[in-house]
C-alpha cells in the first residue's frame, strides 16, 4: 500500500493534470450540449420536451452514481474506477458524435453519465489523498479549474462551433483527448489506498437510487410542468420519503454506504450550505444569462458566449490563486470577500433590461466570477479539512450529491 502512495506523491502534479483533464472533459461536455439543444431539436425532429431528456437522463444517472461513489472507491480502488469512468465517458461521447437519431444520442448520453457521475467524487477524493491538509488549498484550487472554468467556457466554445461547423464536432473533438487521458492514466495512476472487499448495502443502494433519482426527476420536470403537476408532486414526495428512509437506515448501519455522520462536523456542515448557495448562483448565471442575451436582446450564440468569456478567464486565473491564498490566510477572509462580491453582483442582475449595454453585462459577470472563484474551492476545502481521513470519500460523495441536487 505504501509503495503505491510513494510512487504517486513523487509526481503529484503529473497525476493531478491527468485527473483534471478527465474531469474537465466531463464537465465541459455538459455545458457544450446546453447551447446545442435547439440545433439538435431541428436535426432529429423532436420537441423541446423530448430533447430535454439528454440533460435529464444524464442528471439522473449522475444522481444515482454519486451517492454510491464512496462504496465504489473503497471496493474497486481509484485506478480501476478512473479508467472505467474515462472509458465510459469517451465511448458515450463517440456514440453521441455518430448518432443517426435521437434514441442513439440518448444512449450515448447515458453511457457518458456513468463516467461523469463517478469522476467528480473520485477526483476530489484522490486530491485529498495526494495533498496533506496544510497544502490542500493548492490542490483544490486546481480542482476548481475543472469545476468552474469548464462550465464557464462551454457556452463560448459551443457558440463558436455551432456558428462555423456541425454540432458533431463538439463530440468528435473530445474523443481523442479522452483516449489520451486513458492511456496516460493507465501507466502513471497507481492506487493510493488498496481496494477492500466490502459488501454492498443492498437496501441502502435501493433507497438511494429510488430517492435521489425520483427527487432529481421531479425537481427537473417542475421547471416545465409546474410544482402542482401530479407526476412532479408524486416523484418529489417519493424521493423525499426514500431519502429520509435512506438517511435513517445509514445512521443505524455499522458500516454505512454514505456516512451522514459527516454533518457532525460543524465546518463541513456550514461549507455544504454555502456551496449549495454558490452552486445555485453559478448555474443560474450560466443558464439564464445566455437565454436573456439570445431570446430577449437578440445576440447570436457566439456573441453571448463571447460575453461570458472574460468571466471564464477570471475563474481560470483565480482558481489556483485562491487555493494558494487559502493555504496562507485560511478560508474566513476569502469567504467574506467572495460572498460580498457575489451578493452585490447577483443583485445587479435583477436590474438588467433589454437596453443594458453589452460591456456592462460583461463587467458584472466578470466581477461575479471573481467573487465565486474566492468562494467555491476554499469553502469546500475548509469543510473537507475538518473531516478525518476515513471519512474523505464519504465527504466528497456527500458534497457532490448536494451540488448535483442544487445544480
């Protein structure tokens, strides 16, 4: 066990680059697709409700796998799991690229989601093992590049591709990069902790799958059908009941699949609440702003994407810097400044009209990106640092599950 760890810690940055490349592809793919939805509706001749299943299906598979990730990491080890996740993501991306119809495209998305759902908690857990608490801010700052820069740059890149090329390029372009990540990881990635032959908590797994899948489906459909829709109400209620039963069952279990005792640690609990708020703020800005720019103001996909580019660049620069600042000054000053900036700039969004100048919107978005880059990774790192090492995988699974639901 020690040998594997020594091999990795001699060149943690090389391993970190490979992990980040894989995670970056998975997150980038999600925002690339959002901008392409109208073109896919025309290409496959389907309605807005049908095409939305490309996002809903992906989210449901993610929502099912993320709570199971702590068990999967312990049972199969980081190396095997990363290779399988990247293979699934790359295969699914290829299927999406060559898809002749909507059904094949949806199958490709679901295969992608198997990889994407495992990658986020797996990469985060691995970073916690590579970096000791005193230098963890730097590692999590680099992790923030994928978590924040990838979704921020996605609309710009997809707007440019759609305006000049076919939408299929968005998938074809990711396949060779995914293949390279798999090959490099095969040779340099060793297990940091040896796999353990633990049994799957079958009842817990069933309650988790039913609970999170039902809740995520109900919440996602509420946006189009309304909260009073019978299907929305019933799935949300079933989801909540199953999740409550899952929490009770896990708290009583001697070896829980997802350990809710992580919430006994006050800083982790506080960081989880703040991260839910930040995730909601981040996604609303990224999804609603392009709709406002294209549907109300009349900009093209490329113009609206270019408006978001400076904010993406700010996140690219600030994510590793905020990690270094965290190691030096701790989370409190970063969190206070970041929250103040985020609150003020989010309020400015409520004052937008169809006559608001392009440069003014760009400036608000960029300043808001600066505030969020001070918040997301430092706050999450502070929460994870409070947990003992044995709860790292449970903490990352919990953190990613909450982010998935809030997103």
